[in-house]
C-alpha cells in the first residue's frame, strides 16, 4: 500500500515537472524547488523552533541518498534558503532527502557540548506551485548524537 502511494506521489511530481517544463518553455523560466527554514540551537527530538534559540552561521546541507545536492548557511536569525532546479529535486519530493546540520552546537551555545547532527525530513504541499516554484520546509529538526 505504501509503495502504491509513493508511486502515485512520484507520478504526480513528474506530471507537475512536465507542466513546469511546458511553462518554462513558454515563459523562459526554470521550475525550481525552494527550501526555507530556521535551524534551532538545541538538542532533542522534533525541536520546537518557537521555544529554542536560533542557530546563526550553521551550514545546512540537503542530502539525497547520502549525496550533498544543495547547501546554505543560516543568517544571524538562524534562517536559511536554498534552491534546486526540478531535475535535481525529484528525490526531495519522494522522501529521499534530509536536511543535515553538522556544525557543532557548541558554536551557538557553549553549554551544548554533545557531538552530532541536527536532521530534518522535508514537508510541504505539492499543490503550492507558484510561478514554477515549489516550496518545502523542514518537518522538524531532531538531534542525532554521533557514536564514538
């Protein structure tokens, strides 16, 4: 059942990419995926960004099947934005990608000496295609400790 749903989702994304491709040919723009969010400076599971301080100057990577396909650095408010063209974005739509922050937490809070990464899956509606742009967001960062 889950594989059928994944197949339907992939088909919908491909169809949307075709529509975007047709629009691109007509309007001269490439369809693209924009991922925006805020990185929290904290440990835990599904960290609440409303109650956690922001993580400035953190390197955020979009990893698909273990490969880095895009990256950004957070600003002083902990926010980031990255873009991918549609040919590189399909894996993000079908759940094959995660956002990963390997920047040590001690850089945003001297008391957070745990070693590990902040990781988040992506979320966002496929129906929000505006001018050839899909917007996705972090589903919620969780801290993953590195084992020695």
